[in-house]
C-alpha cells in the first residue's frame, strides 16, 4: 500500500506536510477549532500555530495526494 501524502496549505504555500496518514488531518482540525474551544484554542493558535508553525489568520486548505479535501479558516483572534 502506498502511503498518502497530506499537506496543509495557506495562500498557495505548503506549511506542513506528512505521509503518516494521521498528523495532518488532526492538525487541520486543531487549526480550525474542531478539537478545542475557548482559551485552550486561543493559546494553541498563539503559541503553536502562529509562533511555531508559521500560520496566519485566514483560509487554510487540507490536501491529500494533490487533491483538495477540506478548507477552513483560522480566525483573527485580535478582533
């Protein structure tokens, strides 16, 4: 079985990628707030997504094997 190649893109640029079949879908859900809410989500965005991963508020895309799977938005938490 050939492993899948997953990636998360923002503004046409690949920010994260992996072929482990699990980390990218989980991180995508984290980024758009499906896995946490409230203060925990805000802290994840501030301390991980923006600072360590390099994301900015706006649209992100989840791709698998060069096919768009899902889109979501990272909110601007400074509003």
